[in-house]
């Protein structure tokens, strides 16, 4: 069914907004496509748009606009640019992004603290308390809705010595973002987040030396490791009231469409889609995390690996949707621009996935930027000589002596200390 144009005065709660009459970037809406759920959503739409296009298949089908009723294009407001400073091509820090980053960080810390307690309980032989899981995931969902870019970027904060809590938090954030991208909402979205947060609880009963073993596992160790999915389901069944969807995710997140996964060797449509969503997020975060037996893969390279696994491990369409959600240049990627500058991808715009928001780290001469300027490549389209800003290539951060996790951690530290400059 085709999208239907609707005057914002005729919008109703329950409609699914697929397109605005203006670019998504700069609008008050985080996601490109959403269901109207409150009067506040209606007020925001009426304040920022004249008409939108709805998807009748994904929400309430309201009255369509007549062609003659379509309002003229919104007037173009020309930005008044300040006089050039020492670096005229750079955009200064965005206060909203800095504020969102600190708020998102707090929600993540609550989730990691919750998972720390779960890990501690399991390793002490106690029954884990899952009663707060829903509350924690609602916080992560709010963080994703508050600023998706900040939420995804903070996944770069990898704990080097205790991976369980941070990995589970990262998987929950990615799963929530991906599930929302696919159209999940309400309790189903929360359940996917809870399942993602608790997906590895069965691993937490295993000794750390086994989880971090650098060499090949013995047959007995491999068997013990593979039992973590059913063990995790058993633990959570005893811990409290969790939905069947959450338990299915915990049990099935290692199943693969070719039947070579575990614990049941399910294949194809036998595997719940919600478990596959979490499985993709799980593998993606695992590949981008450094472990004692493996160096971390870049987000860009990890996406290429997932593409190769699409026909054996995951559904091709689901992988395609995941790549669309994460972007061509995933957040956390290090890229080189056409003027030689090296930058960290920290966000995507609504208008373009190939012209993301970046943080400039080093200039073309290899000198470090003191103020870590944020640059929206899509908005700030020209260099001083008139040439457009462009990403030329994804690069290995090690080649430029860049540690993405340390950069992210240092940036957050400077936000809390009131400065964003290098020492």
C-alpha cells in the first residue's frame, strides 16, 4: 500500500508517520518513522510540519489529503553563520549532544551496575534477582530515544577486565535500536531489551579463565560452554516473572538458520525473530570487543563479516535490515576525510547514511585537534576552498595511534569535568 499524505491537523494517535514534509535531520524526532503515541507527539508534529505521509499498513488509516489541499513547500530559512574563527570549516560542539551524552551515560551505568549484581549473585551460587530488569531496560529505551547516536557511541566504552556486564549492556542497546528500526514497540520492544540484557546469564556461572582461554577449548569445555543457553533459561525461569519472549531469546540466541547452532539445532523459521535480532547484536558487539584471545575488529569490518554470514547463520533480509540500521559507516568507525583529517564516526543524520556526524581527531599533518570538534558532514558541506567534505576511506585506528575506547572514555571524563580539551 502506498503512503498517504495527511494534514497535521488531521493526525490521530495510532497513525504511523513514515515521512515528513521536511528533512528528518533537525526535526524533533529521533527515529525516521514512528507511531504517534501521545498528544505530545501530535503537538510536535503540528509545530514542525504542515503535512506528513503515513503508512496505513503499520498504523491507523486516517483521512488522506486531496491533491489540491497539499500546502506549498515550507519556506527556506537561511542560516546566519558567525564570522570565521581560526578553523572556519569546523562546526563547534553541539550542547544538546553533550547533554544527551551525559544522560545516556547514566542510564548505561545503571544497566551495567544491575548486571554486575546479577554476575555477583550467580558466581556466589545465589538466585539472581531479575525483578529490576524491566525498569533498567526502560531506562535504556529512553536513552536510545533521547539520543540514538550517543547511545551507540558509548558502546565503545569496553571494560577491559570484566566483559560480561558491559557486553550485555551493549547488546541491549544495539538490540533496542535494531528492534525499533524493524517496527517493534511497546512491551515487545521492552521484552527484546530484557532478553538482550540477560542473554548471557548462563555464561556467568563459568570460571573467567574458561571464558578468556586463548587456546582451543577441549571437547568437555566446549560442551560446558554450549550449555549456557539452556542454563541461562533455567536460571531466569526460577528468578521471577519473565515473558516467554525473554526466555526464548535467552535459550535461542545461539541458534543459526543452517541448523548448526545450539542448544537445539533449530533452523530457518523455527528460530524466533526476536532471538535472531539479539543474536546479530551479540555477534556484532563480540567482534568489536578486544578479548585476551582476539583483537577487536573494527565496526566496518564486523559488518562485512555479518554480510558473509547472512546465508548461513542469519536471515539475509535481517542482516540487510541490520546494516541499514547500523549504517555504512557504523558509529565507532575511524575514517579519513578528503583533506587528510582522521575522524571518529559518532552519529548518523536522518538525511544521509553516507555523510555521518564525525569527531575530528587529527588533521592532515597528523596533529591532534585540541577541542575535538564535531562535524556534521551533511550540514557543513564545503571546505575553505569550496571542496565538499567527504569520507574517503575507513582506516585502521592503530595505524594512526588511536584507541577508540580511550578517546570515548576521555571525552566523557572531560564532559563531567567541564572541559572538552586535551590536557
